């Protein structure tokens, strides 16, 4: 069964405080009645259940919501600049009746902790995806720079590209080590392997965008192409450029992750 995870709403995402969340679950005897709307929910058009963050009183809780229940409606998939294999949509909950067993963890009020634990794990995955995209763009660029000639020599004979690729190779190695360190800490049982999880995600996702942009530049006009009409040559790197951008935004936007890291440096009293 495909699952989805829903914290984001039209008016709330980076800020997941109870004051910001408008999806509400109210207890009536043995049941909970869920009302609200979520946005950008990955997999929701094909999901069998959606783990959903809702306000319960003045705290937050998570509910496992069966998408076949009356009152659950999933919208049409969004049209995005990239990552099109990942379907996202709005989800509406209109007086959805949930059993007590739907409450994740069995007790209300622990939703934010569940959500942040899930997002922290997700960040490690996004970091790994960033490294993968950076590596793919890097490999394409190396192949092109080693074969394409201008001014009677290979592009890679120019020190500009040598230095740039030496920088990127070092950064990719750093990014890989960071997410592996976070993943090893998580595997060892730490639910919040910070600051490495946040560092790995912001560093790896930013690197993917930077490396993809460099690869587009290295390929020149062909870097900008989706497909050449003359002979159907596919654009080798433009999809990586489009797909990489979302890594800087979802699973905690990179500015929020730097805030998390800064909290560890200066303390919450100063950073908020
Ligand atoms: C393709 C895609 C898939 C997604 N999948 C899911 C999913 O499955 N489930 C889910 O719940 N959500 C999902 N999301 C939502 C995603 O997590 C949010 O878009 C993301 O957290 C950013 O929230 P926002 O869009 O509301 O931007 P906002 O919170 O409005 O932020 C806008 C910008 O302001 C910045 N900002 C905000 N506060 C501060 C601050 N204090 N200081 C400095 N800068 C700040 C942010 O970093 C960001 O750059 C998905 C989004 C996309 C596009």
C-alpha cells in the first residue's frame, strides 16, 4: 500500500506551530472528527493512507487516515517545473470520522515530535538524492569536458574547468560523507541525528543545484536543450537542473535547516 505524509497546508509549512495549523481533529466519545486541508502531499493521488498532522486542542497529533473514508478528497496532481514522477496534490478532510486506533502513538499531543522525527529521516534521504543528482551531473560534465574541443583543445584543458571540477569533486565527497554520518547515527538509534541531518540536507541539495547549473554551462547550448529537433539528441542535463531545485525547498527549506544548526551554535534563547 502506498502511504503519504501530510503536514503542509496552504497557510502553514515551515511554521508547524499549533497556532499555524488549521486542520483540526475533535474528539467525540470513541471517535475523532477531522476537518481541514493539506497541500503538496506527495503520493496522495495514489495513496491508501495519509499520516496527517492536525491540531487537537492546543497541541498537535498525527492520525493515520484511510483515503477511502467518506469526507476524504484528493485533488488533481500539481503541475511542477521538475520532479514530475513524484505526484503531489491538495487533500481535503470534511467531517472525516476516525477511530481511536487512527491516532498515531495512541495518545494525543505528540504529533509535532512524530512529524519532526519523520522529517529528520526524510532529510537524510533528500541529502542522498542531492548527492546522486550532483554525481550524475558531474559525470555527464566530465564526459563532455573530456571530449568536446574548442580552440584546438579539449575543454578540460582549460584550468577554469579543472579547478571548478576539483572543487565540485571535493564537495560531492563531503556531501556524501555528511549524509552517511547522519544515516549511521540514525541507524544506531538516534531519532534526531543533528546537526548532521540538517547539514547534510542543505549542503547536498544546494550542491545538486550548483553542480547541475555548472553541467548545463559545460554543455553550452546542449545543456539548455530538452531535445534537439535536428536529430532527436536528448538534453543530457536539463532535467537534473529542474529536478534538483526542489531539494532546497521541501523536507524543511534550507533556511529553516540553517536556523536549526544555528540554534545548536548560539542556543534557542538567542536564535528563537
Ligand atoms: C514537490 C513537493 C513535494 C512536497 N511533499 C510534501 C509532502 O509529502 N508532505 C508535506 O507535508 N509537505 C510537502 N511539501 C511541502 C514542503 O515541505 C513545503 O513547500 C516546504 O516546507 C516550504 O514550505 P512553504 O512552501 O509553505 O514555504 P514557506 O514556509 O512559506 O517559506 C517560503 C520561504 O521562506 C523561507 N522562510 C520561512 N521562514 C523563514 C525564517 N524564519 N527565516 C528565513 N527564511 C524563512 C523558507 O525557507 C522558504 O524559502 C512538498 C512540496 C513540494 C513543492
